[in-house]
C-alpha cells in the first residue's frame, strides 16, 4: 500500500485498490516536490528542531492528501504494521525522481505528530524500483551477516568498533552468524562471501561521497571510500562493488552518508568528527538526475539496499544498527525492521541520536523485501566471539577488553590477519608495553579466523601444558584427540617428543580435510613470563623453556601446514633466529582519536550529571594515560567516573599521576600504584643499560616520530640500540609521516616521563647533530611542498636551537602557520625568533615568512608589528630590480597590505593596492585569490554604504569563481558577508537562515573553530537586535569568548567583550560596561590600530557619559568618532555618530544644533537602507517635522520609519510611531 507511479501519473493504493482518482504528476508538482527536498536538505544541514521537520511533514501530507483526502483515507484504513511503499518504474524519469525521493519518513497529519512515532501503527517507508514479484524463500538458516568497516588512512576515522559491538550486543549469538572482514577492501569481501557460499545480509560501515569522478571528463557518480591493499583510499562505485560480490546478499546496509543521495545533489556539506561522509567534489550542473549509491545497487540486482540520505552521526548509526539486527534476527520483514529501528532513534532521549532518526532510506528491487531468514539452524558452529570466550575462560584474572571497549587497533589487526594468511610466516608476535591490549587484540584476531581452531596457552608454557591446551581445543576432532592421547605420555617423559607430535598433528588430523579437522591457531599469551633480559641485545627465552618454544616454532612451518601461531609478549625475543618466522607487530599507544573513542565509551556508562561534573578531570585522565588503554580504563573508568569514588580522591589520583610522569614518586592510590609497579618502567630503564637509556633520553628531544635512519645517528653517539629499546617496549614505532612505507620511532611517553630531562647544552648538541639529517630525510628544500606542515614545525624547533639558517628559511613560514591554528601569540613569538636568527646570520628573510608572522601578529593584536613586517616585505619587492620575486608573492604582499590598511582606515591606498594585487593574481593564474581581492573591494563599497555594488561584486564575481572551484570555505565566507548586508538592512530572517543553515554547518564540518565562533557572534547580534539579551549573552560568554581566548585572537576577543558590554549597558550596569570599554576593548583596538573599532568604542563610552549627564564629555567623544568615520569614509559610522550627537543636543534642548544632525542621520540611513537606522532616526525626525508643521513630510518619514520598525520587529518603537502617525493624520 502507498503510492504507485509511472513517469507522469501516480495513484494512492490500499492493497491493490486505488483510493481516489489517478493524479497527474505535473510540472508544478515536480517543482513543489523539489522544493520539499530542498527544505529537507536545509533542515538536515542546520540541525533543525522538530518543529521544522514536522511542518515539512505536514506540508507533504497536505499535498499528497489532495482535495480527495486520499492519504487520510489510506492512513485510517491501513493495517499494522503500516508499510508505506512508493513504487516507481525500474528506470524513473526526471519528473518521477523527486516524488520517489521526497522525505515521506516525515509524514504528519495537520493536527498530529509524525506517523513514525506511533508504536501501534508501526509506520514504515520503503521505496521500490520496478513491479514487485514474489521474493525467493529464505534458506531456513538463522541470520547470516557479514560486517566490514572501511576507514582509509587519509579519511576521518569512524567509530566502526562501536557499530560492530552494538550488533554483537543486540543479537543473541544463538540467532546470528556474524562474520567480520577487516580488510576494508571490496575484493576481499567478495572472496570471503564466495568462500562462505553467500550470506543474506552484508553491513558496510564507511565514508560515502555522492559526486566522485576518476577524472574531470567522467560524469560524477556515488562512491564508497573503501580501502586498497595498503589501507589507502579506494573509491568504489556500485558497479565495482557488485562486480566484487559474485555471491551478493539479499540485503545490503551501507552505513555511510549520502548513499541514498543522488549524484546531482549539489548542496550536501562535508562532515566533521563523529559524522560520516567525505568532502564533496566540485559542484557542477548536471542535466540528468543521477542514481544514488543505493538506487544504483538496486539497478545492479541487489534486492534490498539501506542507505543514509545525509551525514549521520556515529552514535545514531550504531543505535540504528543495534535495533535493526535485533529485529532481522527474529525473522522480521525488512521494511518493518527498518521502521522499528527508525522509531528507536526517534524515541531516544539523547539529542545527538534522535536528530538523525529520519535519514535512513530503504530501497527495494522487484524481488526485495520480506524476512531474510525463516529458521534457526546455525550456518557455523563457531560464534563471532568464540576466541574471546576462550580467553575469558582461560585468563579470568586478566580479562580481555569487552567488544564495546575495544578501540584503535585496526592497523595492527589488519597486518596480523595478512600475516596469518600468508605462506611466508609461521605466525605473529604482538609485542609492546604492558596493558596496551595485546591479549585483547589476540582474541579479536582469533575471532576473525573462524577457519582456525584456537588453543590458548597462558601461565604454564611447559610441553604438557601446551599439549593440554591443544587437546582441549581439538576435542571434537577424533583423529587429533586420539593422536594426542596416544602420545601424551611420551611427551611427558621426553619433552623433545613434542615437536614430532605437533608436526604429525598439524599435517594429519588438523590439516583442513573437513569441518572437524580445522587447522590450529595456537595462542601463547604473555610470553614475557619466560623471557629474561640480557645485558645487551634482545631478551632471550629462559633455558628451561627455550627447547619447547623452539619446537613449537619449527613445527608450525608454513610450508607444510595451514596452522598458525599467535604470540603476545611485552618484549621481543631471540631464539636461534627462529623468531624471524614470526611477523613482529609492535603495539603503539592509542591515537588521539582512539583515546577519545574510549573516553566516549566510558562516558556512556555514567549519568549526564557525572559526565559534566568530571569532564575536565576526565580530559586530564586521558592525558596522563599517554595512550595506554589499560591505564585510561583504570584512571578514567574506575576512578574518575566511578560513582563510589569522590571527586577529591579522583583528583588526587590524577594529580599524583601527573607528578609521576615528571619523575615523581609512585601515586598513593593503591590501584594506580599497583598498575605502575606492574609496568615496571624504572626497572626496565635500569635493565636496558646506561647507553640505551642515554639513547632514550636523546629521543625525548623530538615531539613526533623520526625516521629510524636519523635515530641511528643518535644511537651511534651513545652506543645504544633502537632495536633493544623497541624490544623492551621503551620506544614506539609508526609509519613515517613523510615516507609512510618507512618506519619512524619516538620515545614511549610513559617511559619518557621517568627520565631526567635533557639539559640545555645537551639539547644544543643534539640539535646540531640531527637537524640537517632530519631535513634531508624529510625531503629537504626540493620536496618542501610535499612535506606535512607539522614536520616543518619540528624541523624549525631544532633549527632554531642549532642555528641552521637554511632549514629555518625553508620551513619557518609553514611552521608559524601550524602554530597559528592554535595560540596566535605563540606563533608570533616563534616567527619573530626565526626572523631574528636569519637577520643575525645575514640570511635573507623569505617573504612568505614575513607574511606568516604578520598574520599571527594581526591575530594577537600587534598592529605595529604587522605594519613593520608587511612594510619589510614590500621593501624587498621594491628593491627587486632583477624581477626575481615571483608574481604571486608580489600579489600576496599587496593584498595583505591592503587588508591591513582597510582596518586602519586608509581606504584609498588600500583600494589601489587591491586593484594592483588583483591584476597580478589574474596574470599569475590564481583565480581564487583574484576573486578574494574583488571581495575585499566589495568590503570597501560596503563601508561606504554602497550595499548594492558590494552585493553585485559578491554575487556576480566572487561566488561564481568559488563555486566553479568547489571552494566550500570561500563560498561560505562570501555568503556570510552577503548576510551582513541583509542584517544591516534589517532582514534578520534571511541573515539568520544563512548563519544557521549554511555558515555554521560548513565551518563545523570543516573543523574551522574560528569561523564557527564568528558565525555564532553574528547570530548573537540578531538576538540582541531582537531584544533577546539572555541568549545573546550566553552565546558571547559560552561559545565565542572561549574560542577567541584559546586562539589568542586579540581583536575578536575585544569585539566579543564589546558586545557583552552592550548587553550590560542595556541592563543598566553602566560601571561594568564602562570598565569593559576602557580596560579591555579600547586598549586592544589601539594596539591593533583598528580605527573603525576605536571609533565605535568611543561612541559606546559616550553613551555611558550621556546616561550620567556628562554632556560635554559625551559630545567630545562623539565628535571624535564622527571625525574618524568621516576620514574613513564610513557612511554608516557617520550617520550613527550624527544621530548620537543629535541625541545629546536634544537632551540639552539645543534644537538648532540637533535638528540638522537628526536629518543627516535619517538621510544616511535612507541611503544605506539601514532598517534599524530608519526606524530609530526616522521616528524622531518625523516627530520633529510634525512639531515644526511639516505635516506631509512628517507623515512620509514616519511611514518609512514604521515599515523599517516592523521589519526588525521593534514592538515598542512600532507602537510609538503608530501613535505619532495617528496624531499626524487626525486632522485630515
């Protein structure tokens, strides 16, 4: 039941019976449906409240209901569950697509809530392409589900572990066979499904993009961002995915954003952390409506596809999956299961989860729908967590992490699985510091290999213990069981008999002949218990255990068996080179993202009140954990968030841990003390030996991992060994940031905290040794543009100490830019030091460095420094007689100078420079920068009150360039400046829409905290203009100020304080408002040299003097303000200053002086079309005209003033003007 449509006509059906007439799908209908889609998109982007979506749902109901009340009749008669199906042709026309894609999930009757809310009717929406046919019967087994997450290395990392854990939690292991494929690669997924004979359901968790193209000439298509063989991006279209799956599923859930969004949709925005999708391709007009990923897969033959029509949050996706698979495992119809999962989100008490309830879109092909399963027979006797259970049984004293607490080990997991599949390794050694999660990872690896029978050895590593563990694992394998029983005594009497027994066992009963003879995965956990640390080299296996382990390593020969080994140890070891048969996989500390994931898991277990109360302490707990998940679990979960641990005790534990990491004593908190004693960091440092500890101290010089080749130079200095430090878990390895195929290393953060810090002379000596080799290893000057900027920062920090001018000259500009994204004052100081070093050595200072430091100085309010630095850059250009300086450098300096002069009020010179810079940018082929110059010229027009010309430049020159280039940030900035004009003219609705629906979503998803704060400030200004002072004050204090203060942005901080003073002034606290103006705001503007802002501050201070009756001082300040604005050519400022002066004279009853000023203020507002100025100045000017008998002109002015007051919603002013108008019109 629902809608059936062809290309031009649709009908409403109840079963097979039509309700009401067939209705043509007209061009007007198409336009209205497109508008519905646009409204939905804007609402999603702006995180709109329920009332926005409810209004849209009611409008959609009204259209569909029509004059014949077709929808109301259908709803009244529909059974439960109410499956509302929109069925279209297999190949819909352009006109049909808007109806198919309309957000029917939001349907709501005129006087009611969302249909989806009703748990009794169970309303659910499904879209079908093609006429329905009877689907094939399910196979009689229980639900079979393949889960694969793809998280390429260059994409924002998804919380896929939570999604997998939610599925495991939701679905009883007796009702589902879950297979997890960890490669993230579609080809490997296809092979896995083929090996299994296919499964009814596949779940893909990944990023999505709706406009991917392999080259500029290929039309855009939806794609999933999956992984290639090494974990990099592999854009995968529907065709690629279907080709990979020779055994396709009946139901495919692509938990990626925009998978239900068509490829011609231009307006979807890039996401931020915790949301799924990726940056959109450049927007280009497409004549034809393209398929979404979901509909493309339907057309390719997948019976049912579920996707997201927008950027879904990780938590919402996880909650949805939990409910969906719980339903599907109990033989629910696919459409009903999706509807129930949607309703679970809608009914969630947590806003981040509830917000995305409507985004899921279910598409069916002709044979899609119905239940996926009809029985409860197992497809496999091995559960998805079979090895984890064995670990828990065997190792209850140190349990492995629960699935929902396991995070951040994807690279190691993938590498281990590749090694276990290869023919070149006997197995894997997972090694690293204690409590990094080696056992937990080993359990997950074993879970991922259901084709191997896991046997766990822990604590007792004797031949008989190993044999006992294997015997337990193979007890359902009669041949293996008999062989072990037959030869067990021989091994007990002669331990050397273990090797031939294992060889025979692995080549015989455990040789994969059938399901009861699977190969072994022998897991030997905590191997460090039988290792001893030698004075030099790698640790060795103790003499009593060495023959046993050697026998095991020889028996598991990949050339003759598919059985494999999986060892965990705090240390690497050496054993007659047999260790080389193992893939050595070090576990490093958790990444920042993984630490946040773990913190999120911990926070989910406590109340919102506890979460808020201890948020700051929890952040400190994460910091002191240094990426060790066991320590983060202990301090975070068991102390900071524990309901039974009071705040002083938790704070003390964290403080003591911070002290410990600065060579302090062990913490007094018993659990933390025991944990650290178990890590035995001090003991390990001693056992490493003095030369190796010295090497580790040298490595603390670096903030980021450095290439092994550079570390080797330090090893030569101390005669230490990085291999030994790695074997003992005292250094951590990473892919090198410049050459990821090579290894980089860094001192372990916990171990480093126990070392005596390097002295100043040691730092100088080390910097002199490594700066140049590190510069070469990271590409030197020739590959500067390929080097990540954070590497430049490390290089310059060293080069400043070493006095290496070449490195500073090459890298300092980008290093300053990295720092300027944080605290501007630090960036400014750092840049000044770089310039001073180059000057000291007589080395030319690069123009790019001068510009970067000038920008940092501008942000932190050092106006004189900006002027000096840009002046120096200009001098370099002027003295370049040979013309060796690139044109782009010339243009950028000119544009920077113009920007500085604009703020200082030197508009004429700024305009000249902008025209010059624009021409140079055009010649150099930099379209975006040329357009930005035009935008700055538009700002000058804006300041002159020439709003129409400013709008023309922004709309007709700037925006088309940025849209063609797909530059989201510049597009959004331009739209924000257009909104400034709307706001100035009193069109608060359109200005607010731009801020909330365009600016905020883009900047938030780009991670641009500065522009987010600026946009919030504009929103606060609208609230202020509406008299909503509480909300305006909240935004200024809670959202804006913290960001600007953290970034060290002196001007924006002062501006925010100025707006706060405005509100305080309105509330009558003149003393506090005056203090803010004089002690915070005005000094900041004076340091920067921002004349316009200085003039505004003078005017605000004058208002306070006026309130206190200090007319002379108020008039002096307003006169200074007027003179400054006249020099700046700021028509808005001039009109405002004249109005303020008029108010002073009116209060003194000096009408002769006041009247011309009021008239001038009104004319200025009229020219600018400033609604607020027209309303306020116009009301007074009309009253004065009325008083002097100019009746007709008074009425004309008052009508304009009333219209403006109504536009800005000034209720009190409206009433006053209406009363005056009635008085003026009374005699007529």
